[in-house]
C-alpha cells in the first residue's frame, strides 16, 4: 500500500469516527438523502372560507381520539371556483386545539389554520382552505395529553 493510499485511509477513518462521535452525542448531522424536519411556514387559513359554502361535503379521513370522539379531514366542492375546500372537524368530544395543516410542498413545509369557524362543547370546525391543485391537507385535534391526526391527503 502506498503512502498516499494509507493517508486517504486515515482521513476516511477519522471522518467515520467523527460522524460516529457526533451521532453518539445526539448531534443530528444533515447527510445527503437524509430526512429533514417539517417546517411551519405560518398560521394562515388561506381564504378563510366558510365550510358551509361547500357542496357534496364528505369525510376523506377519520381518526378516533383516545378520549372519545373523532377528528375528520373533510372535503367539499366550492361552487363557482372549480376547486375543493378542505377543513377539519371534531365531533363527539371537546378538544383543546383543532387545526388544519395545509401544504404546497407535499408536507415538508406547511401552514397551520387554527382559526375556528364554529365550536361548542361537542364539536368544532376550522375555516376551510381551497385547493387550487397540488395541495395536501391534514386534520389535527389535541385533547389534553392526547392528540389525533390524519395522514396527509
């Protein structure tokens, strides 16, 4: 083995040891192709559409909450726009927080719509956000120490 080959080997070994040391210390290193944390852009409800404007409303995802009730991601057609509206609804339970997450980047960066259009002791709705094409949506409800969330849709 040449002196140059031994030097390259030592540099590579030091790099591997350095990465292993950082990982064992809990330091996160951005490596090519590694998963990146999702980023909250802001707390926007887009057009703040009233969910009652939607026709043919339906639940596209439902998740049972641990303390009772369900959280739903709802979809309905927004007449005159050619677009669908999406909102989050909880029923059968009260919640501490309810929101609709929406993203134009597949979920890697997203907005959180926390404004409630309607709320009582047994149900709540967020404002609706439109889909001009390519957006993904996720419903989220928080009950004290428990939460329920749909997947991105």
